[in-house]
C-alpha cells in the first residue's frame, strides 16, 4: 500500500502542473491548442530553414532534428526554469509546509506534458515524410523513455534549484551552459560529421545518449544496451549528487529564498 | 496537553543571500548595519507553551521577530538553539495569497490552495459549495483572482483554511484586511475552533482584534520575550511601554 501522503503529493503535483498549463494558455485565443500548435509550428520553421535555406544534405533531416529537439526542449527548459523553482515560489517555500522537492518536480512534469503533446507531431512528420512507424515497440519504449528522462532531468533540476538559492548567479550560468550544450550535443547535426578522433569526447556527454536514445526509439529500433547503460549510469550519478547537495543545503532554503 | 512547546529557542540572521559569486570570490561581507531593525539575533531564548484549546496573541513592534516566530513554529525555518515540539497538524495563513495564482479563478485556486494545505481533490470537491458559501464571494468565485481586492483574497484563503483539518492554526495579520462582517465571521469561527480543542496563535497589530480572538498573550520586544499572561494585561502593558521604546 502506498502511503496516503504520496498520493496526496501526486495530486498536488497534478494541480501545480495544471495551474502552469492553464496560466500559460488562459489568455490566448487558441488556448490549449497551443500545446500542439507550438511544436507543429516549430517543426515547420525548422523544416523550411534546413530543407530550403540551409539545404543540409541528410536523408530525412527534419525527422532527425525533431526527434532530437523535442526531448532536448524538455531537458533544457526543465532545468533552466526549474532552477528558479524555489526562489520564484517564495510563498510556497516559506509560508506553507510542503515537501520542497515538489516544486522542481512539477517543473519537470510540466515540460514532460509539453513533450508528450509534441509526440503526435513527430509521428505526423514521420508519416508524411514516408517513413514507417512501429507501434508495438513504441508502445513500451516511449513510456520507458518518459520515465528514464524524468529521472534524468529531475536531479539536475534539483541541483540547479538548490544552488540558485545560495548563489543567484547559477540561473545565468545554467542558461549559458545549456546554450553551449545545444551545440556540443550532436543534435542538429549527426555525430558522424564530427572528426573521428574527437567523437570519443562527444560521447562522454550524457545528454548525447539521452537524445540518441529517443532517436532510436522514434525510428523503431530497440533501445541499444550502451544507450541504456549510459542513461541509467547518468541517472545514478546525477541522483547521488543531487541527494548529497540537497541533504547538505536544503534546511536553510526557506530563509534564503 | 501542550500542542506547541517552544523551549529556549534562538534564531540568528546569517548567510546573506544577496551575495553573488563576485562578492564571495573577493570575500566580501555584508556590512554591519546599525539601527532599530539591525541586530544579529532575530529571537533570543524564547520559551512558552500553547495548550490545546487555547488561543495565544503575540504583540510587538515591526521587525521584532513575531513572524519569524510563527515560521519557526510552522517549521519552514529551523531554530538555531533550543527545541520546538509540535503535536498534530499545523496550518498557517502567514501571507495574503500564498498558494494562489492571480490568473486562476477563485474556484481553481480553492483546489490549488486546498491541495497545498493537505486536502485531497475528492474532499475539496465535496466541500466546494461550503467553501464558496463561507467566503461569500458569490459570482466572483469564477473571476480570476487578480481582480480580487485584498479583502476578497483573504476571504477565499481563509475559507479554504477553515475547511482543512488542522490541530493548530497560525494567523499572521492577514484577517485585518477583511471587512467588519468577515472579521465577525472569523472570530466566530475561531471561538468554535478553540472550543472544540483547536489551538490558535495570532499575530496582529490590531490590539482590539487580538483581544477579541485570544485569551493568552505574549509580548515580544527586539527578539526577546518581555512578558506573557492574559491578553488584556499584555496589551495594556504593551501600550503603556510604547512611549519608552521610542525615546
């Protein structure tokens, strides 16, 4: 049996995510349609840019780029926005007794929801560009990847959020770090265009394995073991680091936000 | 039976968050300030108990540590020395609109706020009509909260708080923004609440309101406990002392 508190917290996270989504779209004409229109427009822009302007010579580049960019958006938006999750929710941190980790977690979940809305867009593009979809594999691999990426992103968000309470410069550093990783991580380009003797370094980047896992899943492959190992290893490493930092620094968060 | 037992509690202000990386790298310290609001101890050696069914009113000047004390009792910040023992679930209304979002309607905020206070969604649905009725907001309940006056916000928050089950309630000033009829309603609610064994701690500068709400009193001055006793005595002594403090 689950402790009643966990299901209560789950409800609270649900309401916090719902709040963010409502607040984001409430005053727009299209409302929730934006959740799907946004990734679709995004896909179109990239398609036009790379198909007709940059003219990248890669087979089905649009699918390649979208299967990388949507998971990346989830990762980078969660961490960059979640870094502010304590200082931007001052009244929740200071004025009510609440398990504080619910705040960064609801940030991660909210971006996950946006990612989930983007999944049909990816399939739509896959189908209209004439590739095939493998429903059976997707059926269990997509939920698996959703869980893995949540576990991957959450500790990073916690680290950012806690450190940012102590040193506010962290939020800017995180922003810069993610713009750097946008290019360091083979995402808008394949790893194969990197000179071969540098490729080993690019493969030390956990984000590469996460993004490439999604690419494998979307293109109907079984998740390779190396990918799974890297992602799980990163999750373990990030979680330990986050737990250590949180354990050491969390007790004073309420008075420093 | 004491619901809240504060024993020899000290609290400092340290670790100044306004320092960024630059200041830390060059080892800069926050300059020592002087004046009425600058002191190194927020609270010094505070001890008192609140028993079940009692109501305690805390008086004192601005910046004297009243709100810090409530946060300590609530447990969102930690004491540096001493201990605070709490029994049961503690609810608090320390700030107007905490746990509400201005762009959500009053109704939506009832859910959010209720969940933050530990209510289950099913429970909130069940009590929704009663909460809205208690707030007397009527049709305004479906308007975004940014359109609310501070009195209306207080009505909404308080109605949710009154429908959550807490063994002790901490109230910081907030109710003062409500109109007369709402304040009467709150007083009636608190009388019922303490009569049924609930514990109440109130901070207020409205000495009339605090005497209406509370039986016991506690007077803080510059982080120190000056006196505790029946609220009428405390208020009287506090009023008499005011002239000395500013000289």
